[in-house]
C-alpha cells in the first residue's frame, strides 16, 4: 500500500468536473462540498501542501466516505479516490492514532474470530435478558440494526457436519459476519458445491479478512491478518478459494497491494489469483431453467462485488438458474448505505441512503431481495423492517438451494 505522499500525481489529476457529485450517495444527502470526492481530495492536497492540519473535523470528512467507488467509476481522469482516502486514513492513524471505539474494534475485537464471537454472544445474552432495552435511545436504535442472531455459529455447526470427499477441491473462506450472523448461507453454499461433486476445504486457522483494518488505516494489523489467511490456505493445496462475502472477496483480492515491494509479495499475489466470488464460480456450471416460479426476486449489487471485483452478471445468472421470476430494480448498483460500520457511526445519513434503496426495491413488487454481502444484507433487512415490509432478504446461493434441493438434500433437477 502506497503512503499518502506518493499519491501527489493522482491528487492533481482531479479536474473538479463534478462527475462525482452525480453519483456519490453521501453528497446526495449532505449536499456539501467536503462530502464528495473532489472536496475530500482538495483537503488532502492542502494538507500535503502544508496548508491544513490534521484536525478532528478533517477526520470526520475522511470518514464520511462509504468507499463505494462510484466516484472512481464515473471519474473522467480516473482518480483512485478510494485508495487515496484509505491512505489518508492510514496517515491520520500514524500521526494522531485511532478514536477510542475504533481502536478497541480494530486492535481487540476483530483480530481474533473468538473475540468477535464473544462480543456477539454478549449481545445475544443482553437481548435474551432484556438488558438491551436499558440502552439510551440512540444506542438502542443502532443495536436494532443487527438482526436476530443464530444460536450457533457456523464454526460450531461445522463440528457436526461431515464434508464430502472428492478429487475436485475448492477452498472456502469463512467470513466473520456469515459465520456469526448467517451460517445458513455457508450451509447452502456447501450443499450446492457438494452436489457439483466438489470437496469443500475450510481451514480452521482463517481469521478476519482485514477489511475494517485496511479501510481505517490500521495497515499493520491488516497485513498480519492477511498473512495468517495466506498461510492457512497455502497448506490446503487448493487452486480456488471461494467466498460468499463481497467485502471479504474484494479485500483478499487486494492482498497484493498490502505486500507490495515486500518479500511476501509473490506469495500474496499467488493467493490473490485464486480468490473468487462463489457466484462467479457457479455461474457457468448451472443449467438454464425455462420455467419461472411465481416468486419474484430482485437483486442489490454490493459495491465490493460490482465495482471492486467487476462481478455483475454472475449473481443474476445464479438467480436465473434457480428458476425464479427475476426483476431488475432501478439503481441496483447504488450503495445501500451500510458501509460495514458506517451505519453504526453515521446512522442518520445511512438511513437516508437506505430509504432510497428500499423505495427502489418496493417498485419491483419482489417478495425476495437477494444480495451477496452480509453487511448489505444486515442493512437491507433493517430497511425492510423500518418500512414495515415483509420482503425476505437472501443470498443468491440460498435462493438456488431452495430451488434445487428438497428436504434431505435430494436434488430436484440434475446440476451439471
């Protein structure tokens, strides 16, 4: 990852044309110059020129970025604003440290899977005993973003699952969110892959992908976590590493940048070449279905899949293979406002962005909303609850499983 001062040439490529103002979800709500790419880039330029200090206000403006990359895609001179913002956050962290809550999250909670699970277990206990109702209103509103949590994590469920053995092997990365919040997605993925005669290899020593650390400038821990994952999969001998989480996939595909110019770079790039989103992996391995079910499904493109990994059609092909009545929504690839923890720290702005997304969902008349990122799913489920709707949110793999597998795992039709 390049340090901030090495982005000088890219910073001066910004011609302030305003293309970013038309696509930035934050600017659509805030309508402030410092809430859009060209404004933030100017702040960074002025700081590097010695005209601006690193103040809490500047940090606030840098943090008011979802990292959706809509500005990068629409930018005529292709300024890599997402990379510049991450470098600026890292620069800020080196010079000023991290805010207390973020410091705890990055240094203590997300560095070990057991720590993250313990936090969510504590939340489950608080909900079960009713202690969460004693939270101040603002905190209770944010706590309500998280859906009902499952009794067991997937890691716990995995102990009772006998995985298929096969000559065809694929690695599978367990994301923190799906492991703890949506274990049914991982079970569905394994069911489908095993019906395709794949052995699913899940290393026990995988850790957080490091997305939050990379996003907020904790480069040291981002590298440590990345290297743990690289080592965990190197021992498996697999040629493909699948993930069902858009954020994890895009983060792991950027491991090469984390180790750029370092002795581990070659091994990191080898790892990167194997990482693939499960929708992309399955899209050419499923049969077409001519008959459509009565269920109408629409799809939300996670930013980390559509603009970071350039995967747009694959999830739709998976849904079409499930035989559903698919209906495209308006602005399907517009950010939902989740942004990992953005909805926690910037709740009001996040909800205004989310409301626009939910209105687009409503216009489709769909009873199922599919998406390929657990963070987006949490945000979308919260929006549906806020609007009093009965729409179910699922991963495309879950939709596929419902179509192909009856109770007991008997396939409805042969999958080639």
